[in-house]
C-alpha cells in the first residue's frame, strides 16, 4: 500500500530527504531512494510497501532468526516485504530483498528470473488484520525478517505498537543501518533484534554491500542496547573476504566493551549465492576458530550456524559450564534454568529472556 512516509524533510525544487536509514537519500521528484521502496511525488515522500507482504506469514522456530537467548524454544510469526537498503552481492535472500514494489505496492518486480514473469503479487494486510492472524496462530512473538525491516519503518511502527498492547513481542532481523531518529522511535516498541555485522571494516561494507561503512551499524547496536532492547549479533563468515582472525577478534572485543559480554554472537557459514559464486563454503575449522576467538575475548554466548558443529549449538553457563539450553538443530531438547532464568547448577544470572518451550507447530 502507498502511504505518506515518516521521518523525511522537504527541500527545495520538490526534493525530499529521507531520514529512515543512514543513507539519508536526497530524492528528486518522481524518483525513489536507494531501497527502491520510497517514492517522491511532487515533494511528498511515500512508502510503497505499507502493509505489502510477500505472504500471509510463516511460523519459524525463533532459533532460525537466529535468536538463541530470547524466548528459547518458542515459535515466532515471521513476515517480510520486498526491498533493501543494501545490495550485497552475497545476499542469501536476494529473491525477496532485491525485488522492488510497483507504484502502489501490490506487486513485487524482480530483476532476475526466478519467477515466470519476474513479478509476484504482494498480500495486503493492515496492522490490525496481522495482529489478529498472530493471535489466531498462538504465537507470542512477531519477527520482521527476510528483507530489511528498518526501511519498512511506518508499518513496523504501527504493527509493533499494536503488538505491544496485545502482549506480543516484536523482533527485527536487520542490517542495523538505522539513524538515531528512527532508532528513537523503534526502541519504544521493538523488544529484540538480531543485527548483522557483515564485517568489521568499512571497505567490505563499501565493496560488497555498497554502503558508506560500518559505523552507523555500530551506533545502532549501542543505541538499541542502551534502551533495553535484547540484542544478538550475526556475522556471516565468507572465506578470503571477512575471515581475518584479527578482524574477528576486534569485532568480539568491540561487542564485549560496547554491548556487554552477555551479547550472543552467531558465526554463520556462507554458501555461494546470488552474485558471489566464486567463493567456497566456509570451512568448519574457520567457524570453530572464530568461536574460540570470541570465547577468549570474553563473550559468554557464541554459536555456529548454517552448518553442524558440536561446539556451537548449545548454550553453556559462562561460570560453571553447565548446559543451560540443549539443542538439536533448531529444536530445544532441555532447558536448565531456574524460575528467574539463572543457571540451575550454580545460580549465575544468564541474561536469557523468556522461558519455557512453546511450539505452535503449523505452517501456512
Ligand atoms: S530508507 Fe534509506 S535507502 Fe530508503 S529512501 Fe530512506 S534513506 Fe534512502
């Protein structure tokens, strides 16, 4: 749906400046921003994807987001739209993120030929219709995921505000390329986020993601954490691109110093995809080395994803090394926390939020 945007300034010559993400696009009349989802019409900025969803939603284990220390064992109602403010050559969700909406958000148009006519219909859903669907599903959490949710600001804000009233927790799975103004609004209604640190240097961001650098992502992570949001970090390790051990160590030390040692870090295995097909899959030895670096840097909770590793799937108490949460793949098989979410063995606080095991167990 087309709706007037939030967080923009009117400039001269019918130009506008969008302040929803750190690109801060200055957009001429009849043009769109870098994310392709925002259109300037005669000096008024519109989002074209308000309530435009790629499907009615799906139900995922929260571990798939990945969030491992937030409502472990729960299902989460997951929704997405199209578009992204990044154009990463290795995007693992490119068939959603690199499509753009038509002029009223009823259709997604895709550059590459996965769909027969390179387009597909978007489902239109108001925030209250979506909240009703979530309630009927039995889920107590919603994730804005698969494409970049920060560019979906208006819909995310409206849905998450209603969700809060209905006691449903809201989660972003995001590249974190936000602005302080947008973050000030998001922290009022969003409960948790997984932020993707694509690398710990500016040149990777410039070359691979086509954005100016890493700093806005770090600023967002600090901003959200300081306002009480539960934060987990993902780092997709690509051989010969961002697998330098010194850089990984710098990233881990930054997380400890700025977000706290209790911040979960997920190292994720890369599989060749989209326009980056010239690298091999991440060796398990690289991921396990990163795991050891994170542990030595003082992080309490490090995980390995997208590949089976005996090291990186369970949650251990950082004090007594007892298994706090045992998993097989995304399935939680045991939780060893007391009623206050402390370690059942030694009583150490774990910083894990949410408790219990709740799978609603159906897909549509
Ligand atoms: S959301 Fe970001 S990329 Fe999209 S128009 Fe606004 S500033 Fe540009």
